[in-house]
DNA sequence: CATGGGATTGACT
DNA sequence: GTCAATCCCATGC
């Protein structure tokens, strides 16, 4: 499968950008790409009531419930009619840490947004935000904050899936302690 | 209409 | 390392 897909490039480019909702803001440090041509994607089965948003024009937010408990947030990519999205898996929290801690019931910054279910809880992202615009809000994607370097990326296989688990479509900021577990081998070595 | 399965997390052995 | 919680939705009868 060709690796040079728009959604893969978008997954890389989103690392370093900001995700914000109300007063809570974080820098994206981990993403995964999903595309209709591979079976792990919700869009793989075609357009259903749930997957419809994935086929919309780029820039829509796709939020779904995972394991009956967590809301997971994705950014729709690829032209209208192609079902693809980038899953936001972890943030480095930079604003509104008090609000996040309240919502999470945890105080350590590293426990606030270091996982796809954690970050939606910390930012207050829920199913009502499904099919909203990441340009116009209320949940917004923004450019990297001033003074932030674009992070070096570590690539690895996607997490928590059973199908197409071999595709290296997970992208982590190499030096961030806010990446979700398990860390890619390359990061484990360094942090020990 | 009934059933089964998750793109997870936190608690516990 | 194991395991349960919990709900939306796809599927099949």
C-alpha cells in the first residue's frame, strides 16, 4: 500500500499543531492515520450512519464512543467522498491545566492528555462535537504555537487494533513524555 | 428486535 | 501481567 497518502501526510503534519476547546489547549504529540482502503478504518465498510462524517470534506471532526466509555476524536482528511481521518492520540497540555485536572480527576500533567480517551475527557470533547468544524469550532485545530519547534517524529504501528496492525501509521513526537503507552521502542530506549 | 464487538482506561494480582 | 466497565452501532434474524 502506497505510504504517500494524503491522510498519512496529514497525520505527520498535525503533530505539533494545537487542539483546543474552551480554555483547554494542548499541542498534539501523537496521531494515527486511518483510510477506507485498509480494514482498521471505520470507513472501510462504506458509508453508514456512523461513518458518514468520515466521507465529508476535510476539516470535520469525527467523534465516536469507544468501549462504551471514551470519546475518541479524529480530523477528517482527503477530498469529499473518500473516508479517511487522523486520530488524535495524545497532547502536551499547555493551557487550562486546572480545568483538565478537574475533568480528569488527576493532577499530574502527564496524566491529563496522554491517550486518546484521556485528552477528550480533559478538553471536554464529547459526541455532541461529532460533525463540527475544526476551523470554526467549538473544537479547533490551530498552527504550532510561536516558539515551538516542529518535533522530530518517531513512526510505529498503530495501537489497539487487530486489523492491518502492521501499517506504520502511528506518529509520535520523539521527545515528548506525553505520548500514550506503549511508547515506540525507539523512545523507550532513550527514556528507560 | 437481539446480539456482539471494539482506534481504552484504571484498578488490581 | 489480567480484567471489567459500558454504549453506540453494525449485523442478522
